[in-house]
């Protein structure tokens, strides 16, 4: 098989095994909002244990978040039939990762955790530079205190604010000195204004927009009563997750978009949902921290040699 054939094969695989490891349980990392795993190069290069990544492929169902989560769940079970499971999410798919653990199914109102209803254990859940309440926070997503989710303008406000945040944190990456990141950010701005863009930017922009619409629909689904606070409903949903959680935040990544007057409130939101969560603040950007040794070691802590996979 040529290198181009191998690349094409991997692009069609939902789960890409970046590192085989030495028999320990794999850390399964979910793509960011754009659906790709290009940013995971530093993880692949620095990891010393088993590492798998999930990416969007042509067969990935993209109509609803619930459907996408269920699809990923079954793909994981095909590769690793039994737990415990180690899960990680990069960027905005933090909500997707948590949904894999605790999925509220619209069809039968079954709110049991997706893994736990099968008797499985999730022994690790790591969120990298994002947290689900970000979607319902001022400047980061939609300010639900000002615009309720059921308001006619809510979807547009949510998507516009999310894209604005994405552009800002992409430009800040590498201290603002990474031409490729700036080029991507500028390309997204061009897409937002209907200007000519490259095929890559078109694909990336479309994937993010599609994902954001899925997230908004899911948030609406959780908040069925227009008198309920979307944030309160989301927090109540998150609080039922039992897996041990760690959160890694970059100083000029997602944190750099939080208004100073909202910093304490944002921290409280995480603690309110997960009082025992390990929260680590790092000097770095949204993509930068994927290469940070604190993240690399933290994600592997306790799993380098101790735990063996039961397949």
C-alpha cells in the first residue's frame, strides 16, 4: 500500500489508532468542532501509551448530535467491546463526549448513561480547552440570560458568537505568530461574509456550522420548556455524569475569550457541575496546549503500564 493509499484509508476510518501502546487501555480522543484530527500531531508524537482518535468521515451521521454520539459509541464498542473506557474531547466536542457517557434519548426518554446502561465504566474523561456551559455564556456562545434559547433570534446569535469566538482563539494561538492559524481564522471570516474561500476552508466552515446547529438543537431538546433556564437545565444534565473528569484550559485559548468580570462565574460553573474535577490552567493557546507536557503526562497518568486492555 502506498502512502497515499494509507492516507486515504485512514481518512475513511472513524477511529484512527495513532499509537498502539504496550497493551494498556487506549485514550480515545474526539475531534474538535471541525471534525478533523489534524491538530493531534503533538499527541501522537509525544504519547508513550495507546492513543486512538475519532474523526468525522463520509459515513458519520450529521443530522443530530444524538445520532452522531450513538454512531461513535457503536464504533468504539466494535474496537473495544468491554471497558473500562478512557475518553477525551478537544474543543467544542466536550458536549459530545459527555453525551456519550450520559445520553438523553428522545425516542424513549431513557436518561441512562450510554456506556453505563451497558454495564460499562468510564474511568477517565478529559476535556481540552472547552466546557459545555461555554455554549451558554456571554461572548463565548449565547447569553441565555438575555436571549432565551427559544427566542427567534437565538440560533443566529449562538452561531455568530461561536464563530466569533473560534476566530479569536485561532488567531491568538501561538501568541498570534502562527501564519497558518491566522490564515484559517481569516478564511473563516471570509466564509462568514460570503467571500471566495479555499476548498479546505469551505469544508472546515461547513463542518463547524453543521456541528453548531446540532449543538443548538440538542440544547433546545434538553430545555423543552421555554420558561426553563437553558443554563440550569444543561448544568443539571451534566451533574449526573459520574466519570472522573479533568479539564485543561489554555490562558489564551478559550479562557482568553472570557470577559474579566465573568471569570469567577465561569470557574464556578465548572465546579458546580463537577465539584471533584481536576482543573488545570496552562500558559498557551487553544491548539498550543495539545503539545504541553503537562497535558501529555496528565492524560496518561496511571495508564502507562498499569492497566491492560480486555478485548
